[in-house]
């Protein structure tokens, strides 16, 4: 009992375990009940799933209020929470920081949808199998984000100047996004994909939902373990999230250094990525101008690290951060929908893509060492 009540990264261990248990229960319900069989997820089902996950993310804000209102030591790692006048003020400050982080991470996840849709199109993954890739991708994200956030928290607590480095990273990323907003990554020439195809045995095509299969090696004639294109797809999705985490982790730490708020806002934003993908991938072009507002949000978050020292005696108030972030993102969504009204949707790939989009079987297979 003493171990469960001991603090770890500013929060009692039992609260961390309770959060992880909640996440695992949500994932078990998702895979075991809602998607126990492989089927194509339509827009209607996707919107319902998205509403459910957004509701869960907003409901967790209530849990944040209760947690930070009842545990005096819980806010010690964030100066704004620690300096609150009382339990109620501390709880509301924590909620505002959580909601700001959730909005930023959710929008970054929306930007990630575009990359994921390109990866699925390249490998011609049917919609019935895409949920499986995204599900296992989410599990990997939970672990990877946990490691990165734990490392980031340790660095922030040990070296205060790290926050200024995060600010510079966010400013540079925001400016780069503004300049390269129309840039499309070249999946076929991705160096990691080329490395995988060079050193792994890869089947010519998909084998249902399997990530690996055993079949005869054309060189030796013996049974050997082969990766399927679905496994390569999963690896690229994980790598895409890792690259996005380089932006999102500094962004959330620039909002608050509290590891519990950082991790929970990250995970609740990412949990709904699968539902968000199926809801938005077909109409992602309608949110083109959201990238501009997201770039401005990153620039604002990076700049406020320096502005806090100059104008607000250490930290931009949580209310201002939440208001500016919500205003920029909401404005970007509304302007995008207005500017792109009447445009045709781009359907998700539900069968092998046409010539010029899907690589040839030989290109996908790639003999080891070739």
C-alpha cells in the first residue's frame, strides 16, 4: 500500500496504474467487442467511434479535475498548478492545461492521418485490414510515447534550459510547416522501406490480416518466415508516429511540464486516431488549411516559452494558452471547410490501387540483399 501511494513523476503510483488500466480496458473493448471481426469501417461507424473517443477524452478532464483537486502534491511539477491559490484553482488550472494539450495533440493526430492514408494507399491495404494495423500501431505508440515522455520529463526536471531548446524546435517546425505545407512524402523512396525490403523476405502480396507467414523460400525450397506487406505498412505507420512525436512531445511539454497531464492528453488524443482516420481520410482534402493554423499553433507554443519569461513572469497563463490554441485551430477548421466547399472527396483505398500508385509486386517483395 505504501508503494502504491508513493509519488512517481509527481503522481501517486496507483493513479498511474488506474490510468493504464483504463486505457487497456478501452482497447480490449474496442478490439474484443466492437471489432472482434475484420470488416470495412464505414464513415457512419467511424463518426460514432470518433464521438465515443472524443467523449472519453473530454470525460478524462473531469478525472483530472478530481485528481488535482484532491492531491496537494500532484501539481508540484508544474509551476502554475503548484502556485494555485487552493484546491479548486489548482484543479481548474490542471484541466485547462490538459485541454490545451489534448487539442494540440488531437490536431497533430489529424495531420498524421494524411501520412497514414498515403502509406495504406501505397501498400493497397483493404479497409477491412486497416483497423488491425492501426490498433497494433496504437499499442506501439502508447509504449513509445511513454518512453519519450519519461525521458523528456527527466530532462526537463534536470536541465531547465531544455525548455528553450523545445521552443526553438517548435518555432523551426512551425516555420517549416508553413513553407512546405503542400509537400508530399515519397513513400516508394523512403530509405527505411528500402532497407526493410533489402534485408527481409517479403511476400508478393497480402495474406489476409497476417503480418508474417511461412512459405517456401524460392532459393532454398525450404519453409522460411516471410514478412507480408502488412508488416511493412505497420512499421512505417509506427515510424511516422515517431517522427510526429518529435514535434508533439516538445509541444505538450511547452504547454506544461507535468508528466501526468502530458502523457494522459497524448494517449487520449491518440486512442481515437483509428476512428479519426476512417472519418477523415476520405475528406482529408477538406482540412487542407488546417495545416496553416497548426503551424501557427506550434509557433505560438514555441514562442510562449520565451514570452512567458518576458511578459508573464515565467509562464503564459493557462487560460491564454487554451484560448489562443482553440481559436487558431477552430479558425483553421472553419476556413478550410468554407474554402473547400463543393470539392469532391478522395475515397479510401479498398482494393489494390491503380497503376502509378501501387508499386509492382516485384518492388514490394524485393529479394533479401537485392
